[in-house]
C-alpha cells in the first residue's frame, strides 16, 4: 500500500473520530454543565502536556531525519567508490576493463534488486553481495601492473574496493527501524492523550472549533506518519534510496 494512501486513511479516520466524539459528547452534556469557561488548572495541564509532547515528537523527527540522511550518504559513498573503480580502469586493457565492469554491474544490480528487498523486510541479505565484491577485489589484486600507469592505479583501486566494502557493511547495519518500540509507544500514547485533551477543553460543535480540532488532529497524524516514514532509513517500499547505485548501472553498461 502506498505511503500517501496510508497517511490519507489514517488522517481521515482520526479526524472523523474527533468530529464524531465531539458530536456525541455534545448530545450527552448535562444542561447544568458550564461550557463557557475552562478551569485554569486544566488549561495549565493541557499546555504542559502539549509542550512535552511537542518536544518528544521533535526529537523523534530529528533522530529519524538524521538516520535517513546518514543512510543516503552511505549509499552515495558506496556508489562513488564503485564509480571510481570504473573510471580508473582506463589504464588497463579493454578485456580486463570489461571483466571488472561486468562484475561491478552484477554487484550493483544485486544490491538494488535483492539486498534492498531484504532490507525492507528487515532480513539478512545473504552472502552473495559480499562474494560479488570479493570477486572485484580479487580481479584487481591479482592483476600485476604491466606499466607505470597501472602501478600508480593499483593501490587506489584496492582502496576504493575497501571503501565500497565498508559502505556496504554500514548500509546493512543501518537497515531496519531507527526508533525502539518503547519510543513508538510513547509517541502513539502521547498523541492519543493530546487529542483527548480536545474534549477536556469542552469543544462544542461550532464550525470554528470543529475546523480547529480536525486540523490539529490531521497535523498530529501527519507528524506521526512522517516519523514512521523516516523511521526506515532506506524506505518502507521501493528502491528510491538506491538511486545512486541504479545510476551506476547505466554507467557500467
């Protein structure tokens, strides 16, 4: 299910619940109940709960945003290292260049198709990616330099393979959710409490109050959805985060 559809359904359900609960409360309110004023203590409690929840929600957003940025940087470094290998092969014979570039293409294709699917399911990708990278390293390491140019390119090529290997391990280690379950419990429970305070403030069925209540509810749902969307550094669906490696496929053909 697309992420935009998940958010739309969640926002509609929550906003409909707020409106329906407000209407039911209005029907059941006692005639003697004073709904014109809110006690000062209640206003203070509502303010404190809102501030605390806003701080927690802001920290969660900052945490998942930073994790997403670090994951994207890892993919870029991995793709850049492979791209440098591809470009530095010009000093080698055409047959050897084609061999190594085919292995780079196979590695990038496997990472985009197989490893990203495994990371999405929070599973171990398997040893195939590491084996493909080891073949690239073996091809370069076992190729004795034939001239001065190849000798100068030999060690930098091995360094780029090592950089790609490090970036790959970092990518696999950072797959999965960023926030622990206890944090998610606090975010969801805090959101429910914050929305529940709408009724404690004695919201009635006036157009202005219902509009404010639904807008605030939609905002809370949107922020929670944003945290959920960024909680998976490489995304919950698709391979958009693998774009640097997908771009590498077109350069190695």
